[in-house]
C-alpha cells in the first residue's frame, strides 16, 4: 500500500467509511429498517434511504437544521447513492470536497471505502445499493 493510500485509510476517507458502517449497524440495532424489504430492488433503495436519513440525523443531532444535512442527502440521492459507499462519498463531497480530487485519487478513495465497509461486515448489496 502506498503512503497516500495509507493516510487516506487512516484519515477522513477511512474514518468516514467506518462511521457510515456504525450508522448502518445502529439502524439495524434500532430497527429503523425492514430487512425483509432488501429482497426487492425498490425495497432495498427505500431501506438504504432510511439508513442515510438515520445516519444524518445522528451526525447532526446537535444541529438538525445544519445545511450540510440537506446537501449530503441531495448528493446521495442524485449523484452517489443508493449504496452505503455512495453515502460515504456524499458526506466526503460536502464536508471535504471529495469531487475536487484528481480522478486517480477519487478512484483510490472509492476502493478504500469499499474495503473499509467490507471489513465491517457489510454486504455488497448494501455497499453498492444493488444485487
């Protein structure tokens, strides 16, 4: 692993992916979502949106009207979703200007995000938002 990848994994890229995985498991633990609905494509997208909404409620608990909350959800729904990797990138895009990085760095960051989510035992269907 190169030095850049190491620092990205240990820095905001990896930490945001880990945070999203914790939000996912929190949504499961708090029964925010209907896991039976994962079997259908539309149902999966609905449940992933619930996870994203839950995650952002937690992230902005002390400031529910924070402008980043709506902006992240917009980016997630329109540009990066529906999977948890997309939610991670939506957060990073709004909070850390992900999209201003080079294409090469963005590709590396996506790889790190996938790897970190997989390490946290999140299935590919949830990571990618499709079968």
